[in-house]
């Protein structure tokens, strides 16, 4: 095993700096210690980075930088970074087994990789290739998508479970943008489910935290729904320590109180901006539609007749009620919803969630009153509905099997009070862009599903039409991909079924893939049980990995390719289209920046953009690579890349910037200036009433999807769950909700904080020092009453064993701020085993090691959310 170095010793990159003229410069660039890409300024003195700080000109951090960002220096000069390509010489694979790495030249590395790719394609076609991408370097991930998914036409990819899964799909249906959040500038009451947005985590964290703090000063109230007293609950007005996996029951109980007890819901909004008034056949649950046009019927109270929803002759639209048309009974979609939620009384919800009924009623009342239904506000001369209340939901909810239903139940609270797409409520990060004033680019606008006038998604990363409705109508079917996307029309993003099909190819009518490329990831730690994931990696004949470090998964790589640090490389525009990790809103300018080298790359390790650009040239697919980049970055006319020309990666960036911002603002302009900003207009923030369109309230399309998916899986002869395809949200228990054995009575959960979220694990001396300075993250938290009942105390070494036999170990710390049925750890996938990462090795507890990685009973068949609730018993070691 190669000798590992420790911090404090001389670092070769520093001592090897050549003598040069004295310099003292500040260089603008973008951070990549997590995926939020805040704009930063880097202080370089005599070729050495001595300080990193936020760029005050940018809305991405507004001059602030978090602990992760400050720790970027430690990553840059980490002596344990690998900077030369290596190949395996020991054929035996396994964690702790020395791969026998031998350093090779980049020429040999490219040749090996090209040969293995071509061999895999020749054997089974492009479908024989899979790439795994971690999301920390999102612009880098787009290189892999462009190369593998577009240039090579290889459809199979995998991402870690940390992605939001179901939340992006439901947000796309409601806001068009697949990432949405409270309108912090105007919201007065926020309920957070499974999220610490603005306090510790979430997309755009470093920019959201200031806006959220300002809102709190103005009086905005925060209710945090979380089993663990982490940063969100710690700062909340009300903490609701919920039993894991029951958030949907709480949300639907709040809806019950609003509808049946308080009668607080926005009738006019529901009639104008949703399909809640559509007539539903009580026997089939399907919306009653006009033959030929497929337009929904509604009931006109003014003349007691059924009319299509957009009939200009409608006098008084019925939101509630039961009606008879041609001898058949119909109810409005809202009536169906109101009757559906009657089972979620606060008393029943208390049994499910452990949240007291009185507290549910309190929160419902405050939420409903804060919505100020009927009020309006004028912003930039435009009068709009004003609904300053919002229920927010994120990845904590996606850690459960019925993730789509749960997110839907939560976010339907916003639709109920009329706060979606209006000031004060729930708005997309960037639903519309009119473009830079001088060029009109980049620009996009949501499309409409015309038969029902429903808003369609404009995407999460690319800005393209991702119509769920069109996918259901035209696209359900076996596409031949390993993720089975063709059977999941409400899941455009998360390919988690690939784990299942790779390990059970015959069962799903697939062939095992032979080639895997891992970019900036650690797949063995990013899903379920690590031994099972080791078998997943062993299922590939050849694995190439590109990363800064040799992590746990690299013990299974055949070829290791080092990447330059973010302070040593160029990347694509780091914030992409501002619609994924850049939280928008009134007063938040559009912002595009640069990530550029601040120092020379150690040992000339390339950036991921340079790497794939060169690989495409060597494989003779530059034309397809250029075409893919033109599509992703919407390069047109003279700024489009010519198919038959090779461009250096900096030249490609020059084309992107000039295409968007004009001929005088190319790469050199951005290298000097760092970023460009311009005002965001009101019509780019709030869709209603600027767009005369609607969002779904009664999800009739779910039943259409269910029917079509059922036929397709029957044709394919594969097992598939269809129960979650229903037109109204519900709570359904996860597999380990019930206690099946009294010994296994606790649920381990995990959380994160501002210095650890979405970053490069724990192998950073500064971040590790912060973690070691507090007693929680690396240990196992247990509720004080639970500990007392079990005869346990702080400092006890324990084993957590699941009924499946999987176990992890750690040291207990007794706390008050934790649900009594839970245990809590930081991260959930820590405890690195790699000898090549000495700072991180053995730190923390990896509770995802307790979960069966390939058990389909843990997967949501609508959105691929992965259930991580697993009952354990605590054994004193």
C-alpha cells in the first residue's frame, strides 16, 4: 500500500513552486466544495493560494462563504490526493485488498480506456456501458452525460440515493421548474418536511441562509417536521418530532383540519388555477371528458349543466358537489379530495405520527390564517394574489418507499391555500427566463398540455420540455434501458432501478452491463449494504474511475484517472441555467460565473471537461460530442460548435459565453470579471397570473399511467408494483413501519449539517477538525428516555443489528432532541474504509450498511425513492 502523508508535513505542491516574480493577486472563480457553486475570490501570493472568500458582487453567497468553502485550500494542497493515472496489477478485488496500482502515462491511460470502451460497445452495443456520477461537481457530471449519454448514445447511468428523487417530479408538475422553494422574500409561515433549507442544507444553501434569516427577523414563522433536533428544528418556532416515514399522514391531517374544521382553502384559486373543479366518475375515478378533444367537463351552477372546462359561457363554476349527467354520477375533483382525506383526523394522525392532535390543529390553524386568502400584492406594478404561507419538502421524504405520494401530500397543502406560483408561496427557482437583455439568451418558458391547459415541466438541469402528460400518453413502454424509465413516467431523473436490473438481468429481460465509469463518486457507500454493493461493482468486467482520491470503491477499479482540483481547472458555467441550485426570487439577480484555474494543475492532471473533450477526439466522435454540447448549452448560429472541428475546452467555453452574452463577453472577459448579473423580472418569478394556465389537483393522469404501465409489464413478464398510481395522495407505511420483533424496536436515521452536506465526504483536515470538535456527528445519538429504559449511557460502545443480520457499530451519546423511537448519526454513509484516505478512515457510522441494496420492496415504483427505514436492536459491545 502506498505510503500516506499527513497534514502538517511539507506538501510537495508548495515546496515545488518555482521562483518567480513576486505576485499578490485575487482571482474570481466558483467554489466546488459542494454542488452549489458559490462565486468566490481566491487570493494567490507567489503562486500559492492563501485565502478564499465570497464574492460580494454575486447573489450566490453575497460575499459569504461557508466552512466547506474555506476548507477548499485543504483539498487543493492535500498530499493524499492522487494526481497521476494508475492501472491495476492485482486481479483480486475487494475492500482492503491492494490493487497493486502502477503509475502510467496519460497516453497509456487514454489508450486503455478507449480500448475497453470500444470492446464493450462491440460486444453488446452502447447499452453495455454505464456511468455513475456524484452530484458534487454538477458541471462535471454534464460532461459525462454529454459524452456517454449523447455522443456514445449509451442510455444507462446511475446516481447516488442522495438525489431528491420524487420531489423534482412533483415540483415540475406544480411549478414547471423541477426545483422549488418558499418565496422567502414574502413568506410569513413555513412548514419544513424533511428539509433544513436556509439553516443547514438544500440547493443554494449559502444564498438561501441570508434570505431566510432576514425573513425570520421580519417575523416569518418556521415549523420543522423532523425526528431529529438538527439545525432546522433547533431554530424553529415549533418542532414536530415525527415518527420517520409518516410525514404524509401529518400533511393530510393538516389538510383535513383546513377543509373540514376550519373551512380555510382558496376556492377561487382552486377553480381558476387548478383542475379541482373537473367532474370525476365516482365508479372509475376517471375525469369525465369530451369525446374528441379529451377536455374535462365541469359543472356550471348557473344553468345546472356540464360544460368543458374552458367554455366561455360558464356562469358559475362548481368546486364542490355531486352531479348527474346522462344518468351517471359525478363529483368534482375537490369533492373527491375532501372525502378522501376524512380518514386523516388529527386523532388518527397522532396514532400514526406520534404528533399530538392538538399540535396538528394548532399548526393547521396558523398555516391557514397566515395564507391570507383573498389578499393581493403589487410588485413592480403587477397586482397578484398574495399567499404568504408554504409547506416545503425535500430529500428526507425521499428516503422512504412511497416518496411520490408523500411529497405530493405535503405540497398539495400549498395548492389548497392557493400559494403555488404566487408571491409569498411556493415558487420555482427559475420557471421562466427572458434572457440577457442584449442577446435574449439563455431563455425558456414552460409549455402547456393543451387538452387540459396544464403547466408542463421545463426541466431541472437542461431547459427542455419534460411533459409528464406526453410521456404518459405517448411514451410508456420498454425503452431497453436498465433504469426502466419507460415504466416510470413520473420519474425523469433517478435511475435507481438500474441497481436491481444489473443484479437480476434475466428477471427484467436485460443483459448485464460490462463497463462502468465512475466520476467523482463512491458507489459502494452511496446506496445500501456495502457488501452487496461490492457485488454490484464486481458484476462489471471493467471499471474506470475519475476522482481526486482513491476511495472505498476504487478498490474495484481497473483504471484510476485523477482529476484536477476545482482551483486547478475549467468547468462548464457552474450554475448551469440557474434553475437547479440557484434559488431565485424578486430582488435576486440572474448570475452566471466562471470556474477557472487559480494555480497550475498538479502533475498536469486534467479537468473533467478537458478529459472528455480529448477522449471524444481520440475515439473519433468529436462531431457527436460537439452536437451534444450545442444541445445542452443551446449554442446557435456562428456560436455553435462546428461538427467537424476539434475545439480545446477553453474554446468551447468561449463559444458558450459569447452565445449567451454577446461577442464581447467571451471566456477572457469572464476570466477577468468572474461573473455577470442582471435583474430578474417579476414575470420570470411568478407564473400566476402572468400565464393563464393551470396545475393538477386531481391527478387523473395517474390512472391513465397505471393502466398503460400494467399492460406493458404484463407484456414484458416482469414484476411491478402499481398501487401508488392513484389520483389523490395518501400515507402508506414503509416496510419497517411496524415492529415485527420486539427486540428490533429502533429506527436509525441520518442527518447532515452545513459543513458536510453534498461535499466530498470527510477527507478534509479542516472539516474533520470541525466534526471532531463536537460530540454528535461521528457518534450514535439516542434519546435520553430510551437510553434509560435500555440501561445505556453516553460513551457506551454498541452494535446496531438489523433483522437481516447486517450490523454497524459505534459509540453512543445521549441526547434530548431526538424522537424516542430513533437513533441518529451524521451523514449516513460515512465510516470510510479506504487506506488511501487516512483523515476520513473509520470516522462516523454508516447506517445505510444496514439496508438491503437490491430489495425491490424498498423502492417506490413511481419515482424510484429508496426506503431507508430499517428496524434495529442495540447491543452493548
